[in-house]
């Protein structure tokens, strides 16, 4: 089966809800702070039973600074937690590592990236709304 994404960064919600199909991505990542948010015993046990390998790592300082600047420019900095910012920053880190460029990322709030969405992603996420 073809996977929609090569790399997918997760916040705590899909890990707690168990709503993420393994077929969505080849690789799954999160940050240490997300793992720390999962405190109850049954949810922590569920982390050991995921049907995929979950890689825990931190974003680069460069990516975190970029995300903080962007969130400040959009006015979102005050409503995003440090964990939220780091989850987004890890996504930027992986983009830089795997594609070695910023052309697919917005660096300013009004700027559109060259490639808007991954093929099939829009349809997948729209299907979750029904």
C-alpha cells in the first residue's frame, strides 16, 4: 500500500485517541514534551503497543526560531504552547533535512509555498471530517 507521507510529526491527540492509521506514513515522529504530556498509565502503555515505530526527537534551534518568528508575525505566538511550537518546528526540521530547502515552506504569513499539499492529503483529511 502506498503511504501518503514519508514523515509525519504527531502531537499527543492521535497518540491518546489511537486514531492514526499506520498506513498514513512511512515514519512517525514526536517530541519529548509530547511523550511527557501522556501521563496516565493506560495511555503510556498504549505508546508501547503502537503499530508503528515512533521516533522521539527535538527540533533544530534554527527551525524553532523560524516557527517562533512566524507565529509572532501571525499573532499566534500567545495562543500556542511551547510544545505546539516545537511540534511545528520538528516538521520544519524534517523538511530541511529531507528536502534541503525552504521552497515548500512559508517564511512569511502571506507567502504561499511552491507546493501546497502532498498528493492525496487533502482528500484524506477531508474524509476525516465526515
